[in-house]
């Protein structure tokens, strides 16, 4: 009898312990549905317009300087930010390859302004290009300019002979500079109805009353204080008191 009672009691205690453990252990939370992985959005590529992002032109020259005006149409990535650096090159090939610049100047902060590059050689051709404040090189603008030639020659005209319907003019061209010149041009304006019949020592060009005579192939080079002569036979209804030519070399 006692043995039976103990067996029943043991079974009841075991059942009670199992129920307590079941009640103490929380039911597992069902796992939520996993969120889908977002698809990365590609960064859009900026499509720059075909229009040039900068415009430039030479607005002034002296014997030792050139002034280049510019306008920046857009900002990076399609355009540029000032200040702009203008680089001058001795020839087109150097400019194309951005190599061996001979002079540079930096603009102000304006998006439309100008840059003057000085300490240049007189009568010399240069090629120019632009770089912005961030070091971006403009791939489009590449152009040439030339410094002014110094006035290094002087011309005088003399009427040597005349008759009723014309006269003879002798023009003397002299190099008054300290360096040789390899070409010259003399210009003047006719005072009346002159017409050139013959010319020697030069090649003549006329536009109305304006006359320009450039050197011949054999007398263009003049050493310092060197002289070239040219002559003209002119038909006219009257002989002028004189002519006042100007000379450029």
C-alpha cells in the first residue's frame, strides 16, 4: 500500500514540474519576414553640353604685352572657376602638349574679365591656353597672337622731277632701330588724282587714295642704319608740295 502511494506521488510531482517549466519558458517569437536588400542607385553621369565652357579673344597688344579677355559660361564639372591662368607658348606644338610655357599671368576672381601677360618680345607670335583655379585645363581654346613690332624704320619721300601730267617720287627707307629688320612697309595718302604708272624697289598696294608699298624680295632685310630705295612714276593733273610717308617694320 505504501509502495503504491509513493509511486503515485512521484508521478504527480513529475507532472507538476513539467507544467511549471512549460509555463516559465516563453513561447518562441516567430521570426519576422526578412526585409529585401535595397537596390543601389547608380550615380548619374553629368552630360556636359557641346558648347564651349569658356570664350576668349585678344583685345589689346603692345610691343611687350598681350591682353586676352575671357568669359566663363558654366561652372564645374562642365566649366571652370576663376581665377584663370593664361599660359603662353612659343609655338602651336608646345601649346597642344602643354609643354614649355614661356610666360603666364593670373586673372582676377571675375567670371568675365581680362588677363594681361607682359615682359614679352616685340613682334613675336605666341599661342595661349587657359587653366582654372582647380588646375582644370581647357581643351578647346588654343589660339595665337602677336606682340606689336616696334617702329624701327623711317621713310622720306622726294619729288625728283615733274612735268605737266605727272612726276617721279623717290622714297628712302632707313632702319633707325638697334636690331636688323627683315621686312618693311611704307604708306601714304595721295593728295589728288594720282595714279601709279611704274614702281621699282617695292610691291605696291592701293585702295582709293591710300597707298602702301612693301619691300621687294631683295631689299627687305635692313641692318641698323641700313637703307632701301624705291621709286614711282605717277600720273596726275597737279604736282603736290610733298608726300609724308609712314614706315612700319
